[in-house]
């Protein structure tokens, strides 16, 4: 059995969902420190002028955890993002494929970034056809603060023998601890596939919605293509 763990992100890129599909259990790590100006409250879409951020405004005070960060709903971010998607994808082949998803995301009064992101990730995984069960860290127990010991404890919680890490884990994970715990560490090393996009030359590392709006039900085979 393979466990993967990642902070809940907003409209994540393809590699995030590849990590979910390769795991037997995927844990959304909502009870670690929020990282401002990273991927927990924003992501990218492609436009005729290049890429553009879609950002959810938040009220953040260091060192709040992800599940403590509140969305700033005095800013009309939902309307702005809906218009950005309409303007840049209305002529995409599968524009209406995400109508129900966008209606939910841009109509509901979300209170916390964690609540929003967990719903976003859950819905998009289902839309892609990924059936890996998702769990929220704060709902399944208390785990050590040390990053390596936390991941080991989460993997043990599911009685799994392997932990799936991102390629960057090679720089900061203490693999000796994992070996001592009897856990095999697998590194993802996702290679981004090239697919048809609007607006000219292909631009990688966009939100997965860029792939889905361009390719609809064929998105998962494309996402898996690098393997």
C-alpha cells in the first residue's frame, strides 16, 4: 500500500493529481503552517498574454495553520475568477465540462481556505476519474510536529509500507528515519505532458482546469502520459 500526503492546494497542477492517482491513500495535510504567496490560495491559467494568477484573498497572520486561515470575502474574488475563466476559455473545446464545478466553487460562501481547497481537490479528482480515497489530516488524528516523523506516523496510520514523495523530497527528507520505520520512500518525478492549448505555444504547469477545459474526458489519459 502507498500513502501520499500534500497540503490542500487551490486548483492544483497536473502533477498534484498524478500523485493522488498513484497512491492508495491520499492525505490532505491541513494542519501545518500556511505558506503565503505559494499554491495554497492561488494557481495559474493560460491567457492570450501569457499565464495569469487566480488568487483567493485571505486574512492570514503568521504562523497560522492552513485550516485556521480565513478567506477575505469582502473582495469579489469569485466574480473576478469566473470572468477570467470565461474570457480565456469560452472558446475551448470542453468549456462546459466544468460548469457544475464552477457553479459550486464560485457561488458558495466559503469561509476558510482549507474548506475551499479540500472541496476543490475532491471534486476535480472525481471529475478526472481518480478514485483514490482522500482523507483530511486534522480529522484522522494527531501527529508529531517533526516533518519526517509526521509522514511516518501518517503512513503507519494506514498500515502502508510505502510513502510517495514529490521529487523535491530528496533535498529535505531524512530517509534513514523512514528505513528505520520499515517504510519504502518512492519519489514521484512527474514529467509534464504536452497537450493542445489555446493561444499558441504550449505553456506547462498551469492549473489542471486548463487541461480539462481543453480535453474534457480525455484529460486523465493525457495526465498519465508521462508515465
